[in-house]
C-alpha cells in the first residue's frame, strides 16, 4: 500500500458522547477503490464511526483525513466542499419525505451543478434506473417499500458521482435477493466508477461477497481489535472474538 | 392419556407444592409437585431461604420433580431465585433432578453473563437535582441564543438572495399557517369577543353605561386579545406541527442527509416556516380583531338593545390607529417567537419517536411562555411610553 493510495486515513480517533467513550485509539487506512467494511457487534459504535468519517460529528480526539486533509483541521467551507464529495446512504434511506424520488435525486444536482432542468431529469432517470427504480420518478418515499426506499437512497447518494460512498447497514431489513442485488450494485459501482465504498454492516454473507478490507470494533474493550480482508481474518485471525463473529460463533 | 383423564385433570389443577427436607448430613432436597405455572399462586423462595438460614452445614441442593404435572416460566424464575440464593452462600445446586427442558433453559439464561452496564443510577438529593436543573436551564438558554443567531444568519442569506429553499415549500407552509388556520381562529376570537362583552355588560349595565361595552371589547381585542389568542392558537397548532415535522425528519436522518450534501437545514427547512409565520401572524391578528369585535357586537345588539350602527360608531370613536398598530406589532413579534420555539425544538429533537413527542410538547410550552412573558414586557413598556 503506497501513501498515494490512501483515501481516508483515521489516526488515533476517539469517539465519545460527552464523557462516555464509544471507541478509542482507532487507526486505519481506507485505500482508493476499497470496499471497506466497518463491522462489530451491536452497539459497538459502527454508525457513530460512520458519522465521524462523513463529518457529521467531530471526533473527541484524533483525526479523520480525506486525501491527506484533516476534515476537522480545515475551514468549515472547505469541509463542506469535502463532504460534497461523499455520498451517504442512511440506514432508513432518509429520503426527504416531502419530495418525490425524482426531486430527491435532483435536489443535490440542482444545488451544485449548472445543468438545465432537462439534463437533470435525464440524470435522475439514469440514477434511478441504475438502482432498478426506473418509472418510479413521481412516487413519494412513503408510497414505496422499505427496500425500494433504500435503493432510492443509493440513487440519491450517487447523484453527484461522489468519490466515496458510505452505506449504513444496507442489507438490514432487505430480503436476501434484494440484499444480494445491492451488493452487486456496490461492486459494480466500485469497478465502473472507481468509487471508494465504506459499508457499515454485520451481514456475513454480504461482508464476504463484497469486502476487501475491514475494521472490527469491539464493544467490550472499546477499540478496534482487527483489520484487513474479512476472509483472511476469518481463516487466520487469532482473536477468538473475531473468528467467532465471522463464523457465527460456530468455531468457538 | 385417555385412560387417566379423571385423575389427570385432577392433578393438573393441583396447586404447586414445595416440600423441603434434609437429605443426608449436608444437603437439602426440594420436592416440587403439582402445576408450576404462572396461573397458579407459586410457593415463595423465602421458605428455601428459611430452611437454609438454620444450618451452616448445607452444602448441596438437589431436586425431585417427579410430581410436577406442568410448568412454565413461573418454575424457571423460582429456580433462578433458588440458584442465586444458593450462589450467595456458595451452596452447590444439582440440576440433575430437574426436567430436561428446564435444565436447558436455565443453561441458556446463564450463557451470557450479566453485563456491568453502569445503568444503576444513584439516588439524587435535592441539591444535585437543583444544580442539574440550573445547568440545564443555562445550556437551554445558550441553545436558544445560538438558534436565534443561526436564524438571523439564514435571514441574512435570504436578504442577500443566497438562501436556498424551495418556493413550493414556502407556499405549502403559507397555506397551512394562514387560510387553514382561519376556522379555529374565527371560533376562538368570536367567543373571546362574546365573553368580554358579557363580562363588561354585567358591570356597565349597573351604571346604565352599556354603550361602553363597545369600547371595552374593541380596545381589549385590538390591543391585547386578538394578537394573544391568535398567538396561542398558532403555538398549539403550528408550533407543535413544526416541531413534529422537523423532529420526524431528525429521526429519519433526513436532516443529516441535508447536512452531508452541504444544504443548510436552517435555510431549507427553518427559513420557509419562519417566513410563513411572520407573514401570516399579522394578518391573522387583524382578522381575529375584527371577528372579536363582531362577537362583542352580537352581545351588544341582542342583549343590551344597542343598535348595530350605534355599536360600530362607538367602537370607531374608541379605537385609534395606534391601538390596531399595537396589536399588529405584538402579533408580528409573537409570530417570530412561535416560529423560533417550534423550529428550535424540532431541530433539537432526539432520534426516537418519544423524542418527537417531547419536542412537540416542548414547542407548545416554550411558545406560550415566550408569548406571555413578551406580552407582559410589552404591557410595561407601552405603559411607560404612554402608547
């Protein structure tokens, strides 16, 4: 791994709500075109780590650097510009409920590009088609199923062709087939658009299908206890917690 | 099963029994019988504790459960209590005598050791509660000032033509806080005018000064009650709605989604709501004034035998432009306050459905407190200024 390859670098990160420390001393690097998994048992701070990475929450200590620039050491405007290079799919989709799917995807395009409304409409149709929602442009989020909302959330996250896509529990609440399609979509986007993917999940099937790098957070010791390719971790890790997690506790 | 039906039904209804007897020099035998289900009054584990209390010598506890006809969680909780009491005294519990299902479930319950979760809160004394409340008050005051500051910034952006929000959103909120609020404002203002007239009429009739009911109702509505009633209605109706809408968006992470795209929720969500209330509240205040005066007129004409024209002429001479101006000014200020209270509580809302309820309640309370306190200050200031 060369330094130029590093896309997101986390150094000595401590996350806390007030005095309550969630995780401490996190150190890892996400390379370009990685599909990077943040995993760990329930309540270990996976989603909080994601909020730190996307700049929604300032770290209690340590740094999150994107392309070598510390997200919290730069001016707020610069940070906002950096954040715009992220696409985020939130756990519940987080579509804006007063807007149609098309308007949801179009809003960031309208804000940050000089495209004409017709061009935006074409782009919106393309993004929705990519996630298998062609023809649903005029539906409101409440009118479609949970799985479709998630996919629409992906379409919105992809709207500005981001450098990094974050997914918060993409397969939670999806049936196996939809979940598989979402995995394929993640891999396809990585391969075709060279996007770096950061995925918070604990779905093993999905982890082994898509990941080539990961970090394992442990809720008891409140720090990371493993990193690397999940398949390698499963087969070669010496930490019983990690192997137990990655084999559903079958090889304890 | 058929052959034993008579005795079986008899025995399933048999109350759960517990017999404790010594077995050997250092062990106790617990003989359980009958139906150990939650539907029956179960023996307490206190008997066991008593049996233990007498001798230090007990080292083992065994079970005989051959007499148990049926069991459910009731038996399990009883056994867990026995286990913990025995554990405290370092007495060995021999599970061999228990039904197999019970043994497996007890094992399952013990599989994950209880975690030290630091959840046990210490009982707090009065001083601590007072201190916490005061700190909470100051941090709340700070949050309010911050929110007002952010709103001013958003308005700055609006004046510079840089604010980003959708016109359709503004139109929707305008419709919701204006025309849609008319029926309830009509009803309340009309009744308030009516009530004021009744109260005045009883007193003024004694002096034969019924005509001054028109002055009373007119002045009270224009200077005070029109703006205040419209304000309180809007605080309950719109302030709560704003808080609930924004709070729900907070729960759905919609607000986070705005932030990651670099779109200011203050501009996109809060600004149209504030603008709408600031535009509509003065109009609603005027409307409430007129309807309230009409309510007073109904009493004046029907009860006090005043002519309609006479009543309105009297109202006209009693009311100056400055009286309406005072009410209008108050109404506008109340509009801003309600919008601040509603939007602030919504944006501060936590990430759960209970938090949205708290936010809505808090928005109404905050809004009404803001209105009443401000109205009190206005009363003093206007008096001092002689307006």
